[in-house]
């Protein structure tokens, strides 16, 4: 297994667990009508920090145990795999971001109806978390495409 594929596995696993929990908790806060931007902000920063603390050492350990260079130069196949995954991952991100923009009126209407004390703040919190979600989703899909491509060539 190449180092790039190992990093993709580490990224997918860590992202699904840590950010899956974050977005589940954000959804639970929304469902309970208790959106608090400050709490979500710090929760996100903690999740981001924990993910970083897990992913970087895991990649270093994987390289060390595999006797591989941590950041080897990309060969022709790896460049092609990166190009394919970037094309699909970025296209997905673009489509999802446009979808959020198109759904912004609907999101604003939900905030006005469900968060009457601060509909503007609730709208901002929902939009920011939707943008974070689609960014994380596109990144995980991109890494999954990398794994699939490497498995196809293995």
C-alpha cells in the first residue's frame, strides 16, 4: 500500500468518526432548537484539533512502520489519481455550495419560524454549519475516490 493510500484511509476514518460526531451533535442541537454559535464554534475547533492530533502522528507512524518516506515524490499514477479525485471532489463541492446558496431562502424561513428570538443568528449558524458539512463531505468523497483508484490499480 502506498503512503498516499494510507493517508487517505487515515483521513477517511478519522473524519467520519470525529466530524461525524460533530455534525450529529450540531443536528441534535438544531432539532432541540438550542443552536448556540459559541458552543458550536468551540466544539468545531476541538474536533478539528483532535483530528489533526490523530491524523498527523498516524501518518508518521504508518510511514515509519511501512519503511516509507512520509512525503514521497508523486509518480505518474499518483498524479493521475490525484487529478481524478480532485476533479470529482471539487465538482461535488461546487454543486453542493451552489445548492446551499439556492436553499438559503428556505434556511432563512426555517430560522424565522423556529428561532424567533434570534433568526439572523440562527440563519448564520445553519449556513456556516452547512458549508462546513458540504466541505467535509466533499473532502471525504475525494479521499474515498483516492482509495478506490488505488485499489483498482493494486
